[in-house]
C-alpha cells in the first residue's frame, strides 16, 4: 500500500510538473524557427508527462489487484504482509538458520559418502 501511495504521488507531481512546463512554453511563430531551449523544454515536459502516465497506470493496477484481494505485482519486489503477520510468522518460526545450515551440510556429506561408496 505504501508503494502504491508513492506511485500516486509520483504520478501527481510528474503530471503537474510536465503540464506546467508545457503550458508555460513561449510561443513559436510559424515563420520563425524555435530555439533549441524551447524544444528541449517541450521534450522534457512530454517526458515528464509520460512518466506521470506510466506511474498512474502502475498504481491503478496495484489498486485494482489489492481491492480484489489478489496478489499484486508489487509483492514480487516488496513484502506486502502487515506488521502483525510478520510478528506472527517470526514467533511461529521453530527452526533457526543454524540448524537448517547444519542439516544441509549433513545431507551434502551423506550424499558425498554414498557416492564414494558406490564408486568403490
């Protein structure tokens, strides 16, 4: 939900900034060629508007997925569990990392020994 809010914030700011930049461009006459700085401002304004549009599309996708109780694309990158779920998972974790690592080493050693026994 936090990432969704950040995407909405980026889309609002980018849309406002791009639109403001495009609305405040100086006028270019048909007979005169526009200066490079004016064209750069236009390209920058359009780029910022496209950034705002892209951010808005992503935030709408996240909003629709979250409201329909499905997994969102944001959960691929960021854990979307609540604080209570994280605390509950931490309390229910019975195995620590040391036991799982030692179990892995024991299985690896057993595989190695059986392979050597089969070779002999």
